[in-house]
């Protein structure tokens, strides 16, 4: 794969190395992808155009589009209009040449719909993973958590999320939620909607991996390829604890994660009838509550309890160390009950890795990924987008993940206001993406 000479020069400068041959094929692509700069990571991506766009390299176009999305642009037309207003000095920095031209809407559309979507997701995931690692290193040096820097005195972030994370409790463990989302407006000529399965960190909701679920299959076969994609970003699978809903409570998934040294926390429902019956029959009435948490807010009082037991030896599910029952009781402010929900589940984490309070938090924080879906639908109107050509829906979803992740890394949880803030100054999106000082 060839990389545009200007991108090669930019990447060599960013990495601090020397690239002698701008037509150096795979060697040059490896150098580009290995760089810490987002532009470099986009450098090895193709879009099917002849010559990979000598006037407007794929990497530069994707970078400009990423900045436009971070600024709140939702459609191809809006992105093109925003890119046309980017000052020439900023474009010169990306292109590596003085007075570069501006890509047209047609060029932007060709790149966004023709780019290798898997490569785009891999580049975004690896960039977010590296930024998260850097953020963690900085926070360790100053003695606080990344979330803690954006939290209030009560120990909660602006959106009410606990600043505690599994990383602070378990040291090396990184909690990642696996969940799917349908891009409802992206309907192809055969009536199929684009469905994506993503892996996002708890707390900051950084999407480290994303795969497309084909129209003739479902999420289950895509679980292992998604986790493999995380490993490709440089994350050690042995550091991972994967949380997932009942759909992914599969024996093959548990065995796969066990083989890779990763942890899992799965909710169990009736899609696994034997396992559900075995868990439901355990002596929960004789098991004391191990952890209780009560929250008051939004006009209700919510009490959550968790009970845990060692996994029975004859449990019809592999590699389980602990089983759990979580109950959630909701009342109004006068104490009148409004709902009561119970959930059963399994985990391969030992008690030395996850105490009952940790499991309860992992289960609760798993649903934080839904806030990411909500942001894509409300801020970026993703489900209203009719873009459906080739890789367009997946690439656009990836750029939205990147924009939200960059804002979260900057400590901004108010994404609607943050995108407006970023859009008021052309330099801000590029600064948030680490492309300018």
C-alpha cells in the first residue's frame, strides 16, 4: 500500500524518524500507522481511488472530516461547507505543502463512502487507546484519575457517573462494554440496515473497536473478531474484563475470553434456559446481601443490592468463578414502590479481582454505552441520516465515536454544548485531535 509523500513527510516528522523513499510501499505504510499522530494513522487507509488521491490524500480528507464531525457537522453537505472554511494555514499543516487546494464535496463523499471502514475503525480505536493510556499515565503522575479531574466535590462527573472505575479497584483491569447499535436511517437497496457492534470503555465511553454485523448474520459471530480488534490496538487481552448483555452470554464467548486471559461479566436470561434455571435455584434467600447502594435523584429513590456465591461445580457454563444476583428497587420520593427488577449473572473474576461492589459497578456501568448511542442519535442525528452508500454509514459512525471520545478525553461530558464550543473556533477541533498545539 502506498502512502502519499506529504503524509509520509508529516509522519516522519511526528515520529522523529526518517523515511527515505516516499514510494516505499508496505514499509512506509507500517511507519505511518505506527505514528502517534491521527493523520499518520489514517495514512495507510485506501479508498479505491486511482493513485489514492494525489491532490487530496485519503488521510488528509479523513482528518478534515473528523474535525468537522467533532465540530458538530452531521451530513456530507455540512462537512463540505465546514471544510471549505478551514483556514489555509491549517490545511497547509495537514497537506504538508503551501497553499493547498480545498477538497470538494464530491471528493469528500468519495473518500467517506469508499474508505476501508475496518481500517478507519482500527485507526480510530488505536488512537483513542493511546490517548487513554497517556491520560492514565499523566493522572498517575499527579495522583488523580482522568475522570476525577472533571468531577465535582461529591466524586461524580458532570453527568452523574461515578468517578471510580474498575481500573482504580483492580489495578491492571480495563472494563470494556460490548454492545450493538443499528444505524436506522442507513437502509441499502435490499432494505437492510447497517448494524454495528462496538467495544467501549466504561466511564469515558471510548470506542476502541467496531465491526459491522452483516445482514445475513447476527452479533454473536462478530464477538471474537471485535475482541481481536482490541488486541490489535496494543491492549493486552489479559488486562480486559468484558461486560455484555444476555445475548453474548455464550459458552463459546466464555471459552474464547478464557483462552485469551480476559475476564467476563455476563448477564443471564432465558436465552440460556439451563444456566438460568441453575442460577435461579441457588439458595439466594439464605445468602446475605454483600453490597447495597442507594441513590436519590430524578424524582426517585433507587436501591441496588448484590448477592454473590461461588460458582457451583456442576454449573452448565464454562470458566465461571462467581455467580451473582442483583436486585433494583425504585420508589418515588414518598417511598411508594414503582418498580422492582432482578438480574442473574456469571463472571470468571475471582474474589481477589472483583469484590461484590466491583461486580455491581461493572454491571451498572456496562449500560453507560447506551449514553454513547444516545449522543450519536441526539447530537449527530445518526438515525435520521439517510447516507447508505458502501462504507459511508460505518465510517461516519466511527468519526462520531472519535469526536465524542476526544471530547470525553478533554474532560467534557456536556457533548451538545462542547460540540458548539468546538465549532465556534476552527482551531479547537484540530487541537482536540492533537493535530495542532
